[in-house]
C-alpha cells in the first residue's frame, strides 16, 4: 500500500520502522514537496527523553500498515539525519542538507521553500 497524501494525519504518532523492522521513532509530522504536493519527508522523534529531536526521514517508497510506517532507509542513517528541536522549524537554507544526507537531489527552487509541514 502506498503512502496516500490525504491520509497523512492518520499516520501521525505511528511507529516509523526501517526495512529490517527496526524502530526509528514515532512520526511527528509530514513534510510535502512544495512542487508536487507529495509527501517527501517525515519528522520522526528520536533520542532519549530530555534530548529528543526530530529527524527528517524520506517517505519515497514508504509503505503503511495499521500500526507503523515502513521507510526505505536504515535506522542508523535516519538517526544521523539533519534534525530540528521538537518545537523547532526547518530553515529554508537547511533544506538542501536534508536531501543530501540521503543522496537525494535537492532541486534548487531559487531560494523558495521546497518542504512544507502538513
């Protein structure tokens, strides 16, 4: 089952797991690509209590099941991804680093935002 954009809110709070079934964390929000309006990344709560942060994890190829969202990247890669504070916001100038961490092409939009929180 694919990742349906209209169901985004249903997946908030669900476990996000890697291809091997290892839990990365719980989904906090979905960011869509402003050019296609398709889900591009999820922010996932990672870290220990008191040091929690939101790591960006790509949703391309993600599949959903009743209790989790399975992404295509490994847990270690995701946990070292660019992250923001749990009440923070991704700055436009920090967006390319998120794409680059996963070897994804960060299309330049002439300074325009590429990711929008849903």
